C-alpha cells in the first residue's frame, strides 16, 4: 500500500480506536489521530513483515483491519505510559 493510503487509514483508524478503546485517554482528538496514523504504519508493518500477510492494493479490508489494530495497540501503550501513578 502507498504511504498516502496508510495515512488516510490512520486518520480513520485513530477515530475508530478512540471509540473502541475504553476509558479516558490522555490527549485530545489530535493526539489520537496522530497515534492512529502511527498505528496504521505499525499495524501494516506487523501484518506484512511479522505475520506475512499480503495486503493487496491501496484499499483493502485487511489493511484497514491492521491499521485499526495498530492504532488500538499504540493508544493502549500511550495510555499506559502517560497514566498517573497513585
């Protein structure tokens, strides 16, 4: 997939990940969208390089699923890192 496709997937995946990830996340929608873009790249890398899944074309369901999964993963890591300790 092209970089532009991953960025667009990341924008959408960030919004979906924000809706699916329970609880209050530190940072607003802008941070979530940026994490979504980074998560799309991470999800795409995990899908193609680690799992060996071929992501066909610029707009595929598999690519979108990996983008959402990567965004949720990075959102979870971000919330763990920025969580206040009691």
